[in-house]
C-alpha cells in the first residue's frame, strides 16, 4: 500500500487509478471497473468488499449528482488511507442521476471508517470543483491520466 498524501485530491488519486475510456455500460459495471483499477494498483486488498459497500450506498440514493457527474463513495473498516479512482465515459452511462442524464465523469472515493469528517471534507471539495464547467470540460478533454492529475492540482491550488 502506498503512503500518498491525504490532504488533497490530486495527492490521493494515483495515475494508475484513472481510466479515460470506461468500458462499462451500467452503473454496477462502472463501479466494479473502477474498484478493479484500485485492486490492480495494489491500493485495496478486498475489491469485493468495496464493491458491495458502494452498491449498498447506491441503494440508499444515487451518487449521480447531475451534470454528467457521479461521486460514488463508501467507508470501509480496514482501509489505512483514503482511496480514489477516476473514470470517464464520454458517451455517458445510466447512473440514476438526480437530473436523469447519463454520467460521463465518475470519481470514486473510499475512506477508512473513523475518518468520516475528512471523508466528507474531500467529498465536498470534489463536488465544489466539479461545479465548474471549465473544470469538467478539462476532464473531458484530458488525453492522459497525468493531465487529470495536473488539472486537479491546479484547481486545488487555486482554491
């Protein structure tokens, strides 16, 4: 497991956990695909547990927040740090979003139980950044994972 920084989104997001061409066609498949990125990067030991937690969270209410954005998230016991993955599906996929529109940008956050306050702060910061149409356009046009990280870093340093 990595010891990447926990203070900022761009430090949490590992370039190996960015997929700019999500293959999934359904919400459940997209969640599994992003969790698999975390597993392949060696960031999580129990991908099945995280997938179950994310699906349980989605059953409460969709994390499709509108404007083509979803921020699926869950808290898990046993995680040593907050984990993050990003997926982009340019043509969109159904996600039961509040505006009923397909989702193109998916930021998955998994936080350790007991750190709910910092988890909520990260969710809030991410949601605030994603309200900016220019930021969303930058994410949609990024050609490499590093561009996503650079964009996140630049926006967080502006804030």
